[in-house]
C-alpha cells in the first residue's frame, strides 16, 4: 500500500472544513443531527419508516431476517419498483410533473412527464410480454444513454423480469459472457449511440455477441431501438435478422400502455449487474426489490436533498450501478425531475456540460472525480462562459477525490456556495453508505465523512480489531437494506469474497461488536481521523479503478494470454493524473516471437476487443521474465513499483531477484516509468 500511504499523508494535511451554508441547512431535508442517534439506536425502525413511503401491494410483516450472511428485508411484503417510480406519483396527481429531460449528443431533446413515462413503460412491458418474457426471466440491456434505457429497465421491473444492463462501452465478447451467465431471454440494444461526434455501433457488437463463437442460445429476440439510422438501415453494416430481431418502434409504439405491475416479493430479484472482481470472470451482483428501493429512496432524498423544483443531473451511464440507483430508481422513486445526457463532456466542445446546466437550470449535479480532474485540466474558461447559478448541490462518486479537485469543483462549478457530497458506495452496496448529509455535515475535502444514518461502518485490522483512528480495512458491521443478496450462479463466491475476511471469533473485539458477528468486507483500504471521518483510500485487492470504473487485473491478464503470442502477463494499476489509475501490463512472449511496437499495438487492440475500450492498457512492457516468489506467485507489488517509477520494495522473497532489477532497468530505459 505504498502509494496509498503517500496519498493519505497528503490528505492528512487537509485542514479546510466546510460547514453547511446556513441558508442551505435551514431548508434541508435533513438538518437535525439527532437523525444519526435515532437511526443508530433502532436501525430497523429507521429503515421501516423509509419503506413506508413506498407503495406496498401487501405490507411486510418483518423488517429484517438476518441469517448471516443472508439478509431478507421487509419480509412478506409485496411491491413493484416501476409502480413506485411511476404509478405512485401519477396516482397522487403528480403525473404532469417532468420525470425525464433528455439531450442527445447531436443536440436533439426529449421530455417525459411522469404520465408519459408511465405510458411508455407500460407499452415496453407489454411488448416484452409479447416477446415471451415472463416474471422471473432475465433481459439484457445494451443501449446508449437514451430514454429507452430507463424505460427498458422499468419495463422489466414492471413485469418482474430482472434486467442485466451491460455498459455500451463493453465489447461483444463481454456482452456475450454476461448474457450467457444470466441466461437472458431477450437482448435490448440500439442501432448506435452518439459519442464524441462518432457513432458507437452497438447492434454490430450485439450481433457478434449473439451469433459468433457459440453465441447466446438463451436469446430468443433482439429488440432494437432506432437511435441513428433511417428505417431499414443500421450502423456498421449490421442487419436485422428475420424472426429474431424486432424494431422497438414496431413492437413498443403499437403496444397497449396498460400493463398491470406484477406484485413482487420484497426479496424477488430486481436486477443483476456485473462487476469486476479478483478473478477473470465478472460477478453478477444481485439486487432485490424492497430493501434496494428503500435505501435508494432514502439516500436520494437526504443526500441530494431533493425538492420539487430541483433539476437533478447524474452524469453516470446507466450501465453502471450509479446509473441504476441514481438516474433511475432513487430519483424516480422520489418523483424527481431527472436530466439525462447521451454523449461526451467535450462534444462539440469542452463547455458542453456547463451549457447543459445553464440550458436546463440544473440544481443538483453528481459526477466522478475523474471527470472533475479533466475539467480542471481543460481550464476554468469553460465553466466561466456559462451561468451556473442554478446549482445548489454537487456530488462525487466512484473513487477518492483529491482535495485539489474538490476545491476546484467547489469554487469553479459550485461558485463557492454549493455543498459537496462525496459519496462512498459500491455496486455491491446498491446505494450510498458513507456520505455527508449536506444540511448537517461539515465536509472536509477528500473525505466521504460519516456513514449514512442506519449504516455502521468501521475500520478493522487484519485480525478484526477495531481501529478507532488510523488506517486499516473498511468494514460494514450491520446488514443494510440495499445490500447485495448474492452473486448470480455462484453462492460460494459471495461468502468467500465478502464475508470471510474476518472470522466470527476475531471480529467482536471492536467498538460494540458481538462475538460471532458477520462483517462485510468491501475490498477497500481506509482510515478514520480524529473526528471520526472516513477517508477511503482505494482497493486493496486486485481490482483497478480506472476513471471510476472497476477493472479486474485478472480480466486484463486473461485477455492478454488469450493472444497467441503471449506466454504470461501481469497487470497492475499505475497512478494516472486524470484517470486515477491506468492499466500497465507486463508481458512475456512465447519463444520465437519478436517483441515489436506493432505487436504491442496488436495486444492493446486485443484487450479492447476482448473487454472494451475501458480496459485499454496505457503501457505494455515486454519482459524476459516476471518476478515470482519461490512458490511461483507473481509479485505484482514490485511490478507496481516499477510502473510507478519507485524504488523497489522488498525483493528477498523472490526466486530470482535479478529478474525484477532487469525489468526495472528495461522499463526506465524505455522511458515508461
Ligand atoms: O474503491 C471504492 C471506489 O469504487 C469502488 C466501487 O466501485 P463500483 O462498484 O464500480 O461502484 C462505483 C460507484 C458507486 C469502491 O470499492 N469508490 C466509490 N466511491 C468512492 C470510492 N472511493 C473513494 N471515495 C468514494 N466516494
């Protein structure tokens, strides 16, 4: 953890603190700090109160059934997520409120009221039913950032089919793996999405996923949204396949808008979302209905302080958990007005985001530190050109935010007046876990501050002892409503990955831990300061955080060794000014293969083809040999030292210490350090 120690040392010197502005606090949804003590004294009662804001077809009879590590929330209750996001507001006479404002990258716009969205979701739900989708099935969604992405998700929820959204930047092969794992019956895609002036040929990738290399036998239909081409044409030469492929506008637009919402059990699967872990195979994280929606509702309401006149914009893609919880489920469950933008922040120029804020009067803006660092680099002249005075609250998520970026964001986007909520959470936690409440919490740049009311986070040592101040492993000590319920098709991996870091006997010596307590391990290193604030430092497992996106080193290694020229590969994260981390790969070639620049390029493209552009290595180094322990384990720590240009750490356990010294020389000679 050498790099992260350095990071923390610089954070420790951070002594600027920002109390909530008085006017903000006076109107805030949460402005009474006693909420923490109340929630902590009886978390089940706290969450139960939130759940009662939802509409239940059948009320639950028990808040929590906790058989570690298996939790059931709101036991016996029946509800529907789409009903709660749409019908509930329409029935309360709020159907004419704007639900969704959308802008495409080329500048085309659409707006949906809650009634409009309700109707469109009903149509899409009926179309899915006509295509044979039933309650309990899975539907894969591989779409650009267009309203149909949210509509498709809610349509699945309406009929009780679980969606599995796959980020449009993933390759055909990644899509195929995810469809196969979830056994999806239908794939919803588009003919192409706009990105930085170009068109991403999604249908072509979808065809490659479904047709090639054994394909996806579970897929019965591919439903295609026309985003780009004229009728009959699709992007990149992809054609519609008779019988299998259907145009969205043919089957959805003609369908009846009346589709009753299925009464789902609180614990029925709402969705699967794949995320990277420490093996080559992504994990299908499972989220269920009642608890997930409750925590999305509560966190969106309090952390974003949502009001009727807010225009809320989260810049994430719906392909990530942030898009699930904070574009779709959380904001819509709150009846918010949500803005969605299809394209890149620098198309047609670097002022695009700020123009959108000005044009729509955005009041709440939620983005990632990697984006903020890019804005910093582009310069203050871009935001300065636009009127950003409607903004009243800013948020960040996805990775630690460096204090300089925090301050820049505060001054240049927030005009020095907007609180910033730095929200720590994960795909697995489903919703925010450690975050300020903007009307209560004094924020400190770089710290996600304290756990959300009802959440019990801690810092533990390897042995499971509580570390009141100082660094260790982040731990969650109590079940929470939106927690993952498992890994699709791999129950053992769920237990091993998240619930086996500390055995019951060792955890219990903490603050108030009970012997035998089950503790969730998120995979992050963190520290707690004197005032009890949490500073999340980053992953301590073999997972990289590249521009806020999780990438497993093993996934990239598998992609590399899949190439016929590669004998062995080791991938590490390398600190990167904008992306936080970048992928650095050390590759040994098969005998007789020549190490050329062209091959390096080919390997880079190979990774992109196997996984997607988000995994593109920044640096590939051909190595004669990789540093290994005597038992044959690759020493990634040393490779990281090399990639980041540091003095080598302890090499005494290596089988051949010369290997790593040679590698360091080679790396530096090539000027890659
Ligand atoms: O390492 C933490 C980092 O992102 C990881 C979760 O990634 P993912 O499941 O893709 O979800 C990202 C969006 C919720 C965490 O384990 N992370 C997320 N938010 C923060 C963060 N690190 C520091 N500060 C944050 N606010």
